[in-house]
């Protein structure tokens, strides 16, 4: 297994690059580390932190706006 480290000075372009890498089937793991100018880690993001990785989490649950409102504001 090989590891490649890239330094991308622009956050938006780094996210664009990550999206591109996600589309490749031979990439097994993507990790993004945000550092300040002194090299101190500010934020670390892995593919498991991806919001869309949770898509379908509630697919087997029968949830409607009415049931959510009834639980949030009982007695209304």
C-alpha cells in the first residue's frame, strides 16, 4: 500500500480534490488534515466524517413531519 501526501493551500480546491478522489474505486481511505501556518493541526477529517456516508440511515423507519412535531411538542 502506498501513501501520498498533498499540500493544497486553498480549502475549496482541497474539497474538490477529495470529491474527485472519492470517485476513484482504487482509493481506500481519504483523510484531510487542516494545519495552521506553524504546522499545528486545526482539524482532521476522514471519509467516515462525510455527512452523505449516513445516507439511508433512517430508511427503515416510518418518520413523518407530523410524528416529529407530536414528539417535540406534546399536547398541541
